[in-house]
């Protein structure tokens, strides 16, 4: 009953036609006829038929029932289905019986194929095929049936059609001549498969772009051209499905190949291919490639057939094509295909298909869609901009729009034959080249000529990552461009124009693809998340967006990764997944830094770094957190109790100002961090600068302030720094300024070996300490012997310094130069031992090395000088004799109310006597030391110095202003 319904075609002849196709392939064929006759009465049975076809198809994978006494005992995967679809099975039998073929009696299923072919079959098949030449198509099925009857199949392995095909191809080892045929067959088959593959490749994200080997493409083209010619010879009234669909399942021999190519199915298609729906089934019918394309068009499309529950129930080739078809059937931007057999990444699945789908590139989209609408198409386009912003997708959309046939819908419509053939990877008017070095443009001239004969068609070449093209390649492009006919366009895609030759770029319409705004990315992600039913917090989406740096592709990839976790996606989860530090930890770190807790800041930072997070990432996250706090969008309430700086809520105006300064410091340091090889040190230094008190003072001051020393020192020792002021003239609390002696005592205290401690106490003194990004300590010894003794304990000494200063230290040991020694002997203290001299020295001189490469992180050198007991009295002398900065002179001038002329003359003297203003760095070096030491020092400074910083110069100038404007009043 049902079978008769199936066979009843509105034209009355489909049943007859089907007799010619009792073969799996023809199930597909049959399906196509069903599809084509949508309006016919068969329509109502389509879904039923589809199930039948699936059953038929499955039967290919079954054990050959002829080997089994029970022809109806179906096994393996189709078993369940067969039980369920028992009625359908009888239908199939009827179909077969009605066809009146010489089929096996054992089971109708047998006739649709077997899973294993033996060499004897090969021979048999070879001979039986001979008969085919003289006979009509029916005979093929006779052959098939006889073949199946004679098969001895013991193999119960389920094989897909492609497996079987491969096997068939592999079987032909014995015949050399077969190999070539098979190779060709394989290629042809690959051609059909490529339709499927191409879609994937082209849809893929930029990183999976298709790389076309020209040679391969040419081969394919030649092959297709041949087919095209053959197909032209086929009867025009055929159904359009070349017979070689059957061929691939029949290990065709050479003559069959040829016959297959030239034979077209004999059924006429009364409705033709005019309707839009039918056009979707075919390839680009208006192009000259129509007929060759047609054969690779998947045949199993039917929206009615795509019922839930079995739409992906196909296996083997049928499944492959059905899957492709389902995919291609979706012409909207967001498909909702579920349970897809082959996984598509989000970037493939949600790749923009129309201009409307392109996010955040409105100007480009507007210009290009207008160019399409007004037919004002240029020859050369270049799409450039950051990665993952839609350049390639836009190029494809543009190419599709240029070739789209639709007059009603906005182009590209996704429905016309051109659009569909593109989706199937068969539109040869759109050529996409992956990153290529060389490309033979001259070979395109034929294609170009051809396109000029096709109406309303454009030949579009997309060169992805075109910056990889060689000079030769560019030259030939510019040559061909001059003579290119109308309706040819080249779209060059690259991230930067820099690598492209000007001669080409200047002839291009240039479209810059901006980084996408976070809001746009969030919107897109939200759409995907709801389509994919991903449970994700909005804040988490925002974080993903902000982390993807304007690249929607990156964002989509992250979302996909997160979706695999299978739980609700929250901010901390995202942070962990993308290697970010949780906000809580960041605020803790910020709190320590802002409250000048050096040791814990450094410790915490190290712990964070151990998780493998990048210093730059921490820095930018810190900046983000500060911005959030400033904007009031960060809730500090949660962990308030265990924090210092953030304990007070709400933050005062002063606190906010400190945060603002901290943000500024971080943003300045970020530039240095980017170019530095020692990012961690820079980050540490930057963090240590965040403490409010160090804004205009040096980082060293701050380091001292927060070093463990500060907790240990006896306040009475801290008087040494009294009178010192920072460059703004603001006095720093003496409590916060330990003397060098204090440091030395603390260090000695930390030395674990008591003999060593004694020895150092007697023999050594700190010559200088520079604290900043890379603290350096110079220890001075009285004798070479003392120095070499100390050197053998360098590790201990170093550890002691590091413990006190809270960061890695560079230790240099030296002996006093002869000159120093002579001076020392002349000095009133020469008879004192070093320790006593140390004590006597009293006050440190500070030299500011405002190294431009360390902008804002002024390195301070505390020098141990011969002290002057009467500071005022010996002021001039100490300036000249010691190492001082201009800033210090200014401070001194202010502190002592010098008259202007005195300050100026002292400054002048300084300039002449003491200053070395490095041309490149503006480092202010006040140096009074031996020539060799000086050159060493200068060399070290140069190493550290990178660029001139204007604002540092300005700072100097403003210091100078202070000197001249303030002093006169006194
Ligand atoms: N502007 C956009 N609109 C919509 N989707 C986008 C956009 N940009 C990127 N995407 C998503 O990212 C994927 C990759 O985009 P595409 O390859 O076009 O970017 P691209 O700029 O060419 O990148 P690349 O420079 O790395 O090749 C797309 O498939 C899409 O899912
Ligand atoms: Zn279209």
C-alpha cells in the first residue's frame, strides 16, 4: 500500500525510474526526486519515505542476509530501527519486488549492498560489467543483484559507504591499470567529498583557512571541465543527476567511468530547476559550471524529513551528505542545529553569513553593501586590521553578495543558486587563497575572460594573509590588475598594510577593521550563549569580552571552552580559565602596596606569579580593578576587615586621589613593562611605588619606608635623615628614613654566622646602596684580604641584605682606592677603625639618578661621606665634595633660606664640578669619585638608560624654577 503510494508519482513515471536505481545511491536519487516534486502527492509520504531510505541505507552496513538462514534477522545498529519500522521494511520489500528485478530471493535487503567484497567478486563483477555496456541501466542492478547473491560474506563488521569505497579502492592492488582508474575515481570521489569539506574549511575561523595548492586545484578543475563536457552531452531531459553517483559504489571500470559520466538519469523534471527551492538543490545553475557542480550536490535535503529524533540518524555517505545538507540548509546567521555529527566550533557555526551579521564594522559594511547594490565594484580591495575582527568573513560576504542572484532579498541572500553553491564549496566564481607565497596570476586570465561573458557574475579572489605573498607575486598581481576585465575583484586580507607594497596598496580601496567594542562582543556572546544554552553570568561574559582584546573570534573560542565545563559560568571560573587572577587577590595585593607593606607586597606578588600569570596581565588587571573601584562599581565590602588601605568604607576623597595616582603610576610603568626583559622586577617596582608617600620621592624612600627594617629600627637611629626633603620641598618624616648605618646594623643582625657578623662589623662598611627596581649594595673593605674573605661568604651577606631590603639585591664588594685611603688617612678620623668612621660619618648624602628609563622610579643612592659636624658651616664644601643632586641643592637652599644668588651660584658650581648630564638620558649624576669608578658608574647608567623622557626633564626644570622663584623672598 505504502509502496504504491511512494511509487505513485505525479508524472506517473517515477516508479519506473526507480527501478533503475535500486541501489543505495538511488535512495538518495529517489529522495531527490521526491524533493523535486514537492508539489506532488508524494509530498505527504516524504517523511515516511525518508525513513525507508534510511533503512535501506542502513542495510548496506548489515551482515549479508544471504549468509544467514534467517533473512529477516537484522542485526547491529539497525535492529532497533527495524523493529520500530517493521512496517517500513515491508514497504521496502514491496518496492523491490515491484521493481521486478532479478534480485536475491533471500532478502530484499541484500540487493542494496554488502559490506565486504571478495576478490572473487571482483572477477565476477568485472565480467558481469562487460554485459553492462550493451545493456540499459536496469542491467546494472541485475548485475548488482547477481553479485550480491554470489557473495560470500562472513564479515559482520559494519562499514560505512566510505569504508567500503576505500576498501574497494584498496583491493585493486593486483591490477596496475586499475590503480590509475581508482586514483581517478578517488579524486572524483574526493571532489564530491570536497564539497562537504570545503564548507567546513571556509567557514572555519581564520586559523583554519583553506590553503589551496594551485596544482591540486588545477587538477580538480581539469577533471571537472572534462566532466562538464561530458555532462553537456548528456540528455537534456534528464533529472540532472549524473549516473556516476551509482558508480562510486560499484568499483567502476574505465569504460564505466566514462559511461557513468556521460549517462544522465533519464527522468525528466517537469518542474525544471526554476524555482528557488529547486535552485537550492542544484549548484549555480546560471554559471557555466552548473552541470558539473550538480553531481556533487547533496541529494537528501528535506525540511519535512528533518524530524526530531532521526534527522542525524544516517550513517555512511548518506549521513555525510545529509549532514552537509542540513548545515547548508541554514542560511540565516544563527543555525540551531543540534546533535551535529561533526563538531563545528562556535567561530565556524556563527561565522557571519550576511552583512547584517557582521558586528562592529558598520562603516565598512555600509560602503560594501552600497557598492554591491549600486554595482560600483572596484578591482582591488584590502581589508586590514587586528585579528578576529571579521576581515575574512567580510571578504566572503562581499564576494557572495557580488554573485548573489536575489533581486528581492538583501544580498547575499543565502538562498539563490550562487549562494548555495558557495556554501557547498562549489562556487568557482569565488576563489579563496590561504596564505600563499607564490601565485600564478597569469593562469587566471582564462577565467577572467570567461567571467566577462557571464552576466551579473563577478570573479572574486580573496587572498587571506596576503602579506605572505612574495615580491614576485605582488609584481604579477599588479601586472594582471592593469589588464583585468570588468567584474573581477581582488580582496586582499591582512592584519597590517605595512607589509604590502605601496604600489598595490595605493590602488586599493582600503577598509580598516577596528577592534570590536566589548559591548558588541558581549552582545554576540550573549546570542551564542542563549542559542547554545550556556549558563553564564553577564559579568563573566563581560570579562571574556574584555579579555579578548577586541577579537570576537577569541571571545567565541573562550566561550566555547567555558561551555565545556558544563556548569554555570561565573567570573572566578572565567578568571581561572583564562589565567587571570581573581579580583579578590588583586585587591589584596593593591591593599598591601597602597598601605606600604613592602615585604608582603613582594611576597604576595611572588605567590601570584607562581601561578604562571604574566606580569603584564597582573598590571592591567590591577589597573582595571582600580578603575572599577574609582567608578564605584567594585564592592570592597566583602573582605574589608582584613585590609588596611581599603578598611575604611566608603573611601575618602584622599584615598580616591591616592588610587588615581596609583593608576597613573601603573599606566606609566606599563610602557616600561612591555619593553623590558625583566618584567617581574618592573612590576615589583611599580607596585612599591603605589604607596602614597612616594609619589614625588624616590622608590627607594618608599622601599625603606616599608622594609622590615622599619619595624625593627630603633627610632633614635632614624634622625640621620633629618632635614631631608623631597623635591617638592615636603619634608619626609624622619621616622621613615633609616640611615645607611641603620640598614647596615639590620643586615649584620640578619647575618647568621656569628664570626662573619663580627668580621663584617670590623672590616666592612656600606659604600652605597641604590634601591629601586634592582637594588645594588656596594660594600667597602679596608683591605683586599678582608674583601676576599667576605667574598667567600657572599651568599650569607646577600641573604641578609635581601631579608632587610625585601627584594633581590646585587652585591658589589670593593676595597678602598688608594686615594680614598689617603684621604682617609688625612682625615681627622683616619685612626679610627672602619666601624668608628662609619659611626662618625653621621649623615648620608643622597644622589638622585633620575634615570629616564625608570621614570618615576628614581633611584636613590645613599652615599657614606665624611660627615660634617656642622652642617650649615660646611654646606658648600659638602656639596662640592660629596655627591649631591640639583634637587638637593634646591632643598638645601629652601631649608636654609639661602638668598637666590647663593643658591644659583651653588647650583652653577655643581653643574661645573659635579654634574654629568647624559645626553640621552638626562640622568643627573653628581659624582665625585675616582675616574675609573666614575666611568664604571656611567657605563652602568647607560646600560640602564633607554629613552629620553620629556617629563623627567620638565621635572628638572620645575625644580630649577623652585630655586629661582622661591629663594629671593628670603
Ligand atoms: N565583526 C565580526 N562580526 C561577526 N563575527 C565575527 C566578527 N569578527 C570575528 N567574528 C567571528 O570570528 C570568526 C573569525 O573571523 P574572521 O576570520 O573573519 O576574522 P579575521 O579578521 O579575518 O581574522 P584574522 O585576521 O585572524 O584572519 C568568525 O567566524 C566569527 O565567528
Ligand atoms: Zn544569493
